[in-house]
C-alpha cells in the first residue's frame, strides 16, 4: 500500500529537478529493506548471542553440560576461559566455555555412571 502511494507520486515527473521523487523512492525502498534485514536477521542473532553469554556465565561446578560437539559431561572445575568436564570415570577434559551448547542445572544432574556399575 505504501509502495502504491509512492509509485503514484512518482508518475508525475518533476521538471528539471535532478533529485526528485524517483530518487526518494529508491532511498525509501533501500531503507525499508535495511529495516527488514535488521529485524529479521541481526536483532535475533544478537539476542541469541546475549542469551548464550548469560548461559556461559552461569555455569558452575556440578552442572551437567552438552558441548557444541555433542559431548555430555559434568563440570568439575570452572576457570576464566575454560572449564574441566568429567565425561567418564577417571576421564576429564578441558574445554573452552564458548563450546558449551546447553546446561542442565545441578539439581537435575547426576554423576555419570560407568558401564560396569550399571550391569
């Protein structure tokens, strides 16, 4: 509807005005696409990034986590940029905090069990 109104205004050419309505319509269309791009792509990505940073900051000892690569484990030590994760009995790995995919709070987390204990 807005474009119809703009196109109707553009049909009456301005005589001798080099920056007339066609240039204004082009600027409005570019502005419209920039707004759509911002609200559909940039803003949601920034929101997801802030939520992930909050998730990383809330990780503590005893939390059960899943990494972006799919490893499941229990956090045993939190450092500044990394953390130690227990993935099996006597197996601990150090991972970057940025590779955390999701966190299960400590009240729902259980100690990983070895296969020999479950049989």
